[in-house]
C-alpha cells in the first residue's frame, strides 16, 4: 500500500503564531503614549517596571526586522486587513514597526544615536527594509525614515576609518574594530548604493578577521600598548550572518565563492553535534544569535548564483532549526493571565524543548523569542520565494 504524502508544512502559519505571541506577550505602548510601540525585555512583566530594566536598543531593532518580515508576507498575501498576522482588527505589521521605531527613539532619549555602532547598524538595516516595504505597499514615504538613514550613515562614516587598516569601530570608545559592527555596516552600505565603501569593509574583514583554518569570521581586533594588532579569536554564530548578507548583496565571483564557502563552514562547525540544527547561544544578547544567522542563510538558500550544494545546505540548516524550535514550543500554560492565554513560548535552544529551558513560572527573555520568530520567518521566506538570479 502506498502511503499518502505528508502535508507540506505551512511555515507562514507558524511564523504568524510566533509573531502573535511576541507582539501580544511583550509588546506595549511606551508610557501609554498613542502611536508608540516597544517590547518588554521579559515576560511576564509589569508595564512601568520595564522603564527601569536595562535598555536593549539592538533587541528592539531586530523586533523591527521581524515585523518587516511579517509585513512582507502580508504584502505577498495581498496587503489586505485579512492578510494581517494578527487579524483585521489589528494594525498591519508595517504600521506596528513604524510605531516601534518611534518608541525606540523616545525610549533612547529622543535620538536614534547611541554608543554602539553595531546597534545602530541593525536599526539602519531594519528601517531601510521598512522603507522599502512602505514603498512596495504604496504607503506614503516617511520623512522620518530619510532622517534616520542620514543620521546613521554619518555615524557609520565616522566609525569606518583607516585605523587598523580599515573596518568599523564597535563603540564610541573607538578602541576596538570588530565583525559585529563592520559586517552590518558593510551590508547597509551595499544596500544603499555605496558598494565601494561596502567592499572595502568586506575586504578588511577577509584580510584581518577571517580564520582560514575554520572558514569563519572571528570577533575583532585592537591595538595593544606596543602598537601591534591583537585579534580576539572568539567565533560567534550571528557574525557569519551579516557577512554572508554583504557578500551576496555585493555579488561578483569572488564574493559569491566566499559566500558558498561560508555556508559550508557554518554547516560543518556551528551545528549541534550529529544534527543539522544550528547551535544556540543562551540568553541575553546570545538569545538573538541563531535567529540573525538564519535570516541571512535564508537569502543564500534562494540565491541561484550560488552552487546548488550551498543553497541546499542553507535551506536545510534553516528548516531543521525552525522545525526544532516549533516542535519544542509550549503554550503559555498555567499561571498566565487570561489575556496571555493561547500563545506559545519557544525554547532558548532549538535542540531542547521549551518545557526544559523555560518551565512554567520562569521569566522568558525577549531575545530568545525574537530568535525563534526570526528562524520561522526565515523558513517561511524560503518556502515563499523562488530562487533569484
């Protein structure tokens, strides 16, 4: 007897479930101000207490990016109220993302400039995608977005100097240049028509922070008291993501060859032993890392300029990790308020169930939930998008 084919996974529906859960459990107005949105850094959490918790600018930037992902799916489904991830009675993902950018600015002392260039680079990338979404949905352009890009581009120009031979400083201390800042700034330059600047940054990464033996990009470099360049050899999963994105955005034979090799190195070295599931890096900032990597692996998975083996590897890494996160989810469960019922929580680690990493009663960090949402959006993007040339 022939067994019927399994029903195809609906990654859009799964991504919508993650989007609803994050926005409803963590999302709120800033100080109850209309036209604003911001995410609490943990759940459950009292509204006013969130103002006294540590401020995580770059977590909010990735929240913007996740909402843009949802908005692009809404656009693909007709951009009607019925297509909205949270139903027709709620704002579109794009509108919520715009409110979030307003909330970030107000919470950040009425400015989008802060002390860390990598933080600002992530927001610049997210708002650039938000602007493109607005254009494609034929919504009027926001002057705010143009001001954001002008302000942040000036920041990146000032941080991308010839010190240490090139690269972008990590912070306003200007004593350390690293992949976390240089890679997203390079990607931002590449996406905004500044290819020469982007290529110079990528060339510096290749010359200074690429580990030939492992095929991956290490953390950063600084000058010691003797004036010698000293590198930090730690390898972080998320750093490989924006490098991959910049290589793909710039294109050309050399960059694309490096992109294919980078996918292969990620598959061989950054997975859970014996599985094709990407490793995760705990809570705090590390709670975002695997989601960021998957965002850019999804681009590689549908890029026809790459060899089929690289595309297939990228797709397998994303979908296996997404499947693991989905399989390990748990409902909000006992102890949740009636308003929080019906939503899901995701594990800190894709290879472990949420019941283990976030048992009932545990405080759940925003970063880890954004990570799972990003991974599910990456899987949905691969499922929706044909290969591109």
